[in-house]
């Protein structure tokens, strides 16, 4: 897993339109790189809409937001359109980024164990260094933007 003070990778992946997203695209801004389990689910929608509703404030404070899940581009496009999300979503279908950041792991729900994306947010500095990591236990989907802005 990447941790605080680690350098984030330059190539992040492809967005909902198939465009390559690179760390250098955000030069001069802090990047909120948030990993979430699945498009169009209640918790992930709540988190995305909280970031959407506070997007102007995040930008005013020097942040840019990019979401990441293992869903494909078409599902990301539907998620963005349905919720009017103003930021890009990386389609990490090969699980390269979730594994590189160490957020692909064992999960449990309803007595069943499976592999999935662990809801985690990385705050990356203007210089490409990880400044802060919000773990799954820390993230409150209804107030995640406020957590970031603290």
C-alpha cells in the first residue's frame, strides 16, 4: 500500500471517456484521489454526491477530485450522468491502480467473504506526494468533503 510521504504514480489510468489521466494533469493542485467499491450503489452515490455538492469549495481550496473504481467506462458514464458529477472517474477494470495503492482486499458482507475495493481516499500534494490517507474506517460518506477540508 502507498502511504503518507510516498510518491504517487504518474499514470493513474483511463477516465470514463477513455482519456489517460496523469498526475501531472493536476500540477499546482492537490488531488483528492478517492477509491470506492461500485458505481450506482447507495454508499458510493452518497459519497460522490457529497463531493459533488462541495466541489466548488474543494476547488476554491486548491483541490481537484478524481474517483476510482473497477467499473468500466460505460458504467462510469451512467453514474456521472445520473448524479451530475463534475469530476472524472477512472475505470480501473484491470485492477492495476487499486492494487498499486493497496486498496484491493478482502471484504465481508452478510456472512460472505469476497475481494473488492476498500473505500480509501488519498490526498496528493501539488508535488505528487501523498499527504494524507483516509482509511475505510475513517471515511464518512455523508460528510467526506468536510473531512478533506479540515
